[in-house]
């Protein structure tokens, strides 16, 4: 299986920014989707952003204009750049790969937005 390793989470004040990274253990061939999910305490896991192998992106309404998903194919890495963070963004953030080989989840990284 492909292993996904996340990093970049932490504690930030409201209005601050963070960049999350999700590095895959190997390159991905064929059609794929890379997704960022988040799960806040006591809530269901929510799809936040996605990017396809063709470079198309999509976002949940609550983060449009504040978050940006991107990729670096040479590094087998997908990023989630987050600006203007709000306390409501506090959650564990997970990356997910959907490829012709299968479906894989990262371990999650904690983002806490608090003053």
C-alpha cells in the first residue's frame, strides 16, 4: 500500500496561517484524487478540498477563498495552505488518496485555532 505522512499542524491564533503537507511513499500512476478531510471534536469527518491528477481543485464553501490545495509531483506531496484561520477550523486534518490501486488515508495532523 501507499503510505501517506502528514505534517504542518499546530497551534495558531485566529487570523493566522498554516501549511499542511501530505507526502506519499511513492509516485502515483494513472488517474487519482487527493483529498483533505477534517474532523472536529464530536463532529463527522468533512471533505475540505480535493485535487485531481489533472490539476482540478474543489473546496467546501466554508473554506473557499481561505484555503488552497496544491501539489508537487516531483516530491509526491500535496499541500493545504490555510489563511485567515478561524476557531471553527480546529480539527484533525487527514489526507486521502484515491487511485487505481486503492484508497489510502494518512494518520492525521492536529490544527488548533485559539487565542
